[in-house]
C-alpha cells in the first residue's frame, strides 16, 4: 500500500448535470491522460463511482499524486461557469462517508481541498479544510 499523506477533495468544475462518462471522456480525449483524475467520483444522486483503487496513482494534484487519494463531486460551477458549491445533500453525505472511511484507513492523512496546495484554482468551490477539520 502507498504511503498516503493527503485526502484531497475536488469538484469536477463542470455543471452538476455532467456525467461520469463525459468526465472520463474529457480526461482521455481532451487532456490525453492515461490515468483518471480521482479515486472516487460522486454524482448528484450521491452515488459513489470507484474510478481507481487506492493503490493506484491518479492525476489529482500535480506533484502530490504519489502520496494522495482524491475524491470529487460532480459540479462546482454555476450556470455562468463561476466557482460555486453545488453539492447536493446526497453528495455531501457521500463525501463525508468517503472521508471518514479513508481516515480510518489512513489516520495521519491531512484532509484538504485541491486549492489548498497553492494552485490557482477554486476547486472544490468550498472550504474543505475547514469543513472537515474535526474528522
């Protein structure tokens, strides 16, 4: 098992109506990635899609992927493309579940949002570090 130092929270920076397949297609066909961006993806109904095993390195945060696992909800922008927390109650519930399970497996891992790595992004469009500070 990899040494996991971070549990990173993301949004897809898409409309909440985007599909798992459209996101996978974007990574493969537009970005030309050979690997997915996240380990788990949560759709608007709160359904958790496993995109990669935790042993696999994904494309979540450049420079930190070998020591991170990545969770994302579909959404994160408003109808004009501006950053917005669009999480549904079901997405919030599923995200909290994933984080709690991951903390049991990786108790020393730090929970933070993608933007907390000093990148020029609003992702995950809410203050993940603050929201999950008590886990």
